[in-house]
C-alpha cells in the first residue's frame, strides 16, 4: 500500500505493518518519517534495533541469520535496511518481497533507499514488495508550492508572516526542504508566537552568522584542524548561536552526500555535481569533500548534525557546541589524514 509521508502518523495510530519502505531522495521527509517510525515503535515496546547497510557486497543471507537469532534485550525488534544505491538486485528483491508479505518474527522492518531506477521497478519481486509493504515515496515540494509549505510549517509553531516574505524564504532555500526547515526552526527560537514582521525575517535569514558560511567548511575539508578549532571557539565567544554554525555545514554536506550516492549508483561525478547544482567555488569545495570522505562518513556526519539540532531544540540532552566541535574537528582530522596519504 502507498502512503504519503504526511499520512504516516495517522496510519501508525491504527496499528503496525511488518515492513515500511521509505523511498526517495528528500532528506527532510526521510528524517521525519524515520524519527516518527522509531518513536512510535519504541512506544509499542520495540526497544532493540539492528541496522544493515546493503551495498553491492551485502550478503542477503544475513537477514535469515538475523531472523533466526534470539534477541538479547527485547522480544520486539526493529530491522533497518539502508540501500544507498537503490539496487537490491536479484538476490535482494525476493528477500524484501518475502519480508513485506510474511514479516519477520517479532520484528518491524524499515527499508530506506533513494529514488529507484525504472529498470529496478520492472522486477516482479519489486512489484510484490511495493504492493505488500507500506510504501512511502519521499517527494520534493514543487517550487510553486513551497511558500504554502513554509506557511504550514510556521503555523505549527504558531507563527505567520506575509505572502511576500514567504516567497522570499522559498527563494532563499532554493527548494531545499532541510534548509527551509532549519530556517523555520530558527525563527521559532528567535521570535515569539504570532505574526512576524517581514523585515525582521529578512534580517534574520540574511544575517545567518558573522562569517562566510563556506569558511568553516573550507577549514574542515582542507584538514586544517587548528583553523577549524579557532573558528569554532571564536564564534562561540562572539555569542553566535550553534544553529547558525550548524546550518551552513548541513547545506554544504547534504549535496555532497547526494553526489556520493549518485556515484555509488554509477553516475559520473561531473554529472552528479551538475544535478546537485554545484558550480564554481561550491563545486571545488564539494570535490575536496568527495575525495576525502566515504559515503558512510558523510551519512554519519549528517546524522550527528540531526542529533545536534535536537539538542538545540531541547529534544535531546547534550551540549550542541561541544558536539559541533567534536564533529568538526573529527571531520578535519579525517581530511588531514586523507590528504597526507594522497
């Protein structure tokens, strides 16, 4: 059965299905759908989670081994299967179809993959998988609908603004829903509930921080540990909010991850860079990151930034600045190590 991401919460209130498929390239929809599934399953007693990254070398027999093994901590388990290239192949599709049809004992399976190549959708096992799973396409919001989407998100925070400002916000994020979400959450932190003046929003968005948003990323990707540390310390001492430092890093890493995933699927780097709309200086910065970080490292970095975002909002315990410092220095060290080996 197919569901829109916006229908998932209502579906989960009615009960659970054996398999959920989150399919698409929209990172905010993936993050929110995955968070919602994990939270709902945890409330229902699914406290143990096993995750596999199913790349081209993945042995699908591991799923059978998992199904036959006994849980160490809980009788109810979550199995998460991330398929970065979107190609389970002739071995994987039948396994996924069987999970969707019959389920695994005391387990809910969550399958995550990017938008599928049309050739993959021709497989009979794929069609069975789509039919029997709860299949959720993660769709981007069309540009003409983005101002309305932003207005709805602001309304959830009991905030609103005028139509021209909504269009301005939509233009600033250039269709990037994750960036739009971060801006909306920043407004929620900066302004009280009610109608927000358009000029105040413009000032807040345009003055994201008192430094060029690329400078920190450049220091990190160059492996300049000392400069990265100095920048972070200086920004914190100036009173810059952690979210103002975190957002540009997210906006830099997200398209790099998209390019890395496209390369894993066989696309040329130049074509992937063009599709991600990375040109000029941004393309050079992205190429540096692509040469120094693995797909798994980029995914882990964005997941950590998502956790830091929760710390900023008070959803997760922790010090956002401390974690931001650890992540940035860690990435700079990886880049430094890679640059020495080349």
